């Protein structure tokens, strides 16, 4: 049985996905002091603009006023998960193949203690069970279950980096 928060989140998710050409990355309903904040993170294969967020915010705000499913006063925030997002969904991993990612792995040592390993590597392959990543030294295959967190790392396009180096050199 869904609790009230889950019901609201599912209703918001369905409305956005059925009304707009965007995917839902995440929806949260948080209580901050006496106020509630409904955060809706939208995504699309080509990225999300401020105008996209504004469009969803206006449409969702009108819908929530009409159906009145959140009984208390709340603030609605619609945004993109950002370029350095946490990889949560299968599609996030698929879209980041070939890209640099900060990996946090969690494993249990022989002494029973939980250990974290943090490193940067390029995602080479993804399946629902495992990932292959290329570190500076080696190609590693890891069970997806060992990934505690995977966060995209923004890299400047090579031509921008080259232009910056030339300007500095000629400076």
C-alpha cells in the first residue's frame, strides 16, 4: 500500500511523463522545517534547458493546483539533474558509456569491515549485472552491485582545452 508521499510522487511522475517530452530523473517531496518542497528533476537525451524546466514547472503547477493532492503549502522546484549527475537509472549508465565517471565501490573485507574504494575511470560497457571501466592502468570488470555511487565528471571538449592552452601560451 502506498503512503501519501509515494502516491504524490507517482502522480507527479505520471503527469510529467504523459504531458511533456521529458523523462523523470527523480522526484522527491521533502519537509524543510514547516514547509514542503517538491523537487522534480527532468531529463532528455539531448539535455534540458531552463525553458524546458519553466515549461514543466508551469504545467505541473497548474495541474497540482487543480487536483490539490498536496494538502499543505509547498514549493515546487523543477530542474535538470545537472551535467555531473549521479548515475541512477539504466539509461544514465548507457548514456555515459565512453565518458569519465567517479566511482565509489563498496565491499566487505575479509575482516568483515566495509571498505569504500573511490577512483575515476571511463565507463566502457554496462549491463544490468556488471560494468567494465578503463582506469589509467587497466580495464576492470565489476559487479554493478558493488557500485555505491557513480557520478559523471564533466570534461571540457578537447578543442576548448586546446584553445585555452594556446591563449595562455600566446598570452
